[in-house]
């Protein structure tokens, strides 16, 4: 089950809509995969948006299998994956953090093994009111 908690009237951010969408889709697919590997009965993904410290935050939380603490520092490196060869290449988070950094943002993660993970995309607010949104 997906539960959205979306803050209304968030201010604009600067950036490429398709690239930001790519990050969000990747985070959602990873959450789905973590849930598929979990034996938990009540599986859920929570999507939350908020404004904090002049940044727009988008969090994707799941109650899936989680990530071992000793692997958290490696998950954004290319070719790091917990998935079977057919399910993933280990490039999704690496590409996503690259896109976030190119937008002057970041992605933070917290995770507990067998409890789930939270990935938070943080992007700065639009600096100028006269900027065109690119697609």
C-alpha cells in the first residue's frame, strides 16, 4: 500500500523535471523491491513532502528488509546492489545521487535491518522568480 503525505503549496525548485522524476521512480522501485523480499504482511510505502530549512524534502519510506548498517556507506557507489543480477545493476542510487548533486541537493538514508528504510531527497528552493522550468 502506498500512503502519500504531501504538503500543499510547496515553493518551486530549479531543475530538470525528468531527472527529478528519475530519482523518485528509482526510490519507489527500490522500496517496492525491499518489500517484495520482506515476509511482513502489512507492507507499505510512505511518500512525504515537506519544506525544511529552505529545502524541499521528498521522503520515500518502506517497511521492507532494510539495509545492513555496514553497507549504508556504500549504497551510492556504482554497481553496489543487494538485488539478484536480473533485478538490478547497482546504478540506480549512484545515478540518483549524481542528479541530486547536479541540482545542488542530496539524498540521505536511514535504515534498520528488517524494519525498513527512508530515503530523503533534499533540493534547494528556486533562487530566482524568473527561471524557466526545464523538461
